[in-house]
C-alpha cells in the first residue's frame, strides 16, 4: 500500500507503462531526430533559396527506430539502467566542479588544459563502465562482471601482466619523449 498520494501516483504510472514504454520512446525519438536533423544524412530541400532538412522523413525514421527500441524489453532495460547511471555520473561531475569552484575566485576559469583532458577521460571511463555494467550476457551476468571475472581468472597467467606492463612502459616512454609544442601566438592583423 502506498505511503502517500504521490507514491501511489508513481506506482500507477509504473503500472501503465510510462517508465517502460513512453519515456524510453520519447528519449530515443528525441535523440535520433536531433541527430538526423543535425547531420542532414537523409538530405535537404531548397525552398526559396534556403536549405531545410526533411523533417517529415527524419521524424518518421526516428519514430520507427524508437518503436523498435521499445519493442525490445532488453534494449529498454539497458537504456533505463544506462540513463540512470549517466545521470548519477553527471551529478557526481557537477558536484566535483561545484567543490572545485569553491576554491576559485569569481570569474576565474578552471580545469583548463591537462586538467580538462583528465576530467574528460575520467568521465569517459565512467560512461564505459556504466555501459559495461548495463549490458548483460545470456546468463544474466553483466559484461563488466564477465570482464572482471575473466581478469581474475587470467591474472595469474604470465601473458596478461606482461601485456599490461608493456602498455604502461610504452605510455611512460611516450610521455617522456614527446616534444612539447610551442604555444601559438596570435597573429596581429594590420
């Protein structure tokens, strides 16, 4: 029995399929439509000398793709889990930047250069781990669990630590021997 009216409402929305069908459909439709509009992959038409995307075709393709996605419960489960975890990662990134910003003066830009790249790499690794944790094998084990179990089973072998060691050495040599490029100076136009 729901504890409040709003909890009952959320339960009702769940029972009628808002979270399993409607919201994933809207999300996939919106993303696919935006990509098709931006990329103009299905062509454009010229009206009075201006180029316009073929919105009707883009909308139909996005509509069909969204229906294919909600037709597969496995894809909807993956989409739901990835969306939820991505929002958590986004919130963690925002919290990190909020804490970092508390140590800077107003108007000062932070996370420039190498720090910005490091932060993007951390976010990319987080998103890859989220996807690996969302996609499941036929046995119900996630790809991340499968990879982790495989690493544990094979780490005792000599070849895996050797490969990791060689990769670390190559990266180390690359960072030491790379040439630092001089910063480009702005060319003044007279």
